[in-house]
C-alpha cells in the first residue's frame, strides 16, 4: 500500500511541476526572447525560428527519447519522462491556442529595462521545480534521457562535461537565433546558473548541522563530556600520527549549530587535542535522540531515561574502558 501511495504522490508531483514549468516558460521566457538550457532550449529556438509551438517541438524531440530509454530497460525513467513531457507540452498548447490565456501576466517591459530579471525569476522557479522533482526521484526528460542513453552505450563518458557542452552550444547558437545579440546568451547562462544553484540547494536541504572530527588522546573523557553536556554521542576511530607515529583516536560528532561554542569549550579542556568542523546537510537517523532516549527504547538496557543516561556515563567511566574509576 505504501509503495503505491508513494508512486501516486510521485506522479502527481510530476504532473504539477510539468504544468508549473509550462507557466514559467509562458510568463518569463518566451516574451523575453532567450533560450533556456538543455533540450528545451533547442525547442525554444525552433519555436523562435519557425513560429511553431514549442508544445509540438517538445513532443517531437522527447517522445523518441522516451521510447528509446524504455526499450533500453530504463522503464521507470521512460514512463516518468513521458508523463512529464506530455503534461508540459499539453499545457503549452493550451496556452498557445488561447484556451487558457495567461499572456496578461507575462513579465515583459516595452523598453527592455529590467529584462535581466526574467532569467533570474525563471531560474529560481525552475530550480525549485527541478529540486522538488529530483527529491522524489522524478525526471524532467530532455537531457536526463540523453544522459541515460549515452551512459548505456558509453559508461565511461563524463556526463557533466557532456551536459555542459550541450548547454554551451544552446547559449552560443542563441546569439544567431535572436538577431545576433549578446543579451540572450548572457540570459541563458544566468538562467542555467541560477537553476543549478537553486536545485542543488533543494536537494541538499535547508537543515544544516555541524560535524566535528577530533584527534585526541583523551577520547573517553571528551566523549563523556559530550554525552553529559550536549546529549549527543560520538563515533570512535583508531589511527596513528604520521609525524610522531603515536597511536591517536579520532572522534566523529555531529551537533546542532548552537552547540558549537559549547563543544569547543569541551575540546579546549584537553590540551593536545586537534579538531576541525564542517557543515553537513540533512542528517538522518537518531541524530535528534539523546543517548538516554535511545537506550530508553531498549528496556533491557535501562528502565527509564534517567537511568539510561546514568548507564551511558557509567559505561564510559568503567575501569575496563579506561575511565575515571580505573585511574589512581
């Protein structure tokens, strides 16, 4: 049941985002005479040259690719790309035929001032759409399909450079399509850059935490302090310093941003310790559970949260673990 529910949500999301992409093109792209990146950029320039609705061009370009990807065994990708392309093209045709007229809402200035805002707005909206679709393991067709086909036959190809080459070609050709002007080229590059940055931001998530890696000879003591004061635990790795050739321990710990100063104070209690931190995104699992809560879910370990936390600290301080109780 959950499987089918997840699939249903994914396809609903593909349909909604495809419709929003069509609205984005009508409001910000067509009226401002520039080509977006990728296969849709080629379709946009063909519409500009032949005055042939991009809805038809998108179908002509994408449907054979969907069929080819499906035939190569990437059935889910082929089906999802077909749904996206069909909805996107249908919406463009609806707008183009005047069945639904959204032209009064199109962003355009008669004297050309503030035209640069069009690729900015279009890039932000398209980046949001891409990020949401990719988080649901969806697809927008176009270059995704080309990449799948190329990777199938040439697994070693660098897809990043291939897609970069395609987008660069679109930007360069747009100079000739749009009356030998540099503005459409700059707008295409700006649109592509903003789309990439926004989609990456959505994929990585907005929740950030701080990851510390601490090299020390006082791993037990630092771990004990972190558990007692920050209610987070650590992971211990064993290593060796290559200058002194002495055995060292490395602790890995992820904490909330507001706990950075407190953790720094803990580290400074133990001279000779070395630490560095980095920002991490979208931490999953038991990160938000304190050791006490974690052990509380395991009744054999502790009867309640208070006893559980005592059990953690006691285990660290135990003589066999080299804790404080085992020191003279």
